[in-house]
C-alpha cells in the first residue's frame, strides 16, 4: 500500500485571533477571551466542527453552535466567518 492509497483526512483550517469584548462561547468552558486559536474541520456528513483553544494550550473546546453546515463557499468561507465573529466578540458562536 502506498501513501496514495490512503483516503485523505478531513480538511482543517487554523488561525490565531484575539477575541473581541465578550469573547467566544464554548460548550465546555463558557466564554473564553484573549488570544485564541480557532480550528475548523470538515466532517464526513457535510458539516464542519469548530474548536477553540487558548493559543499555546493543549485543551480544545467546542465553539457553541458547532458543528455548522458548510456554506456554498465551503470550509474557507465558514472558517472566515467564524474568525470574524470571534474577533467581534460578544459571546461569538458558530453559524447554525
């Protein structure tokens, strides 16, 4: 078996952002604020999981509202929207 025989893994986009006032809402920890890393990953069912962590930490949290449906622009469009929402703050959640 060669590397070409392996199915591709999920697509994943990551960005470091500073949350706006009011931060981002997570299922596990409530509101998180400050410097965050956001990861958006495709799921087999056509949706995407959105996770957040304090930049440099090991633990990831589910952004409330995740998993999200993929918009017509795909994963990149969804990830961009999530990054925008977290930068704006206000207890940002994933699009539903």
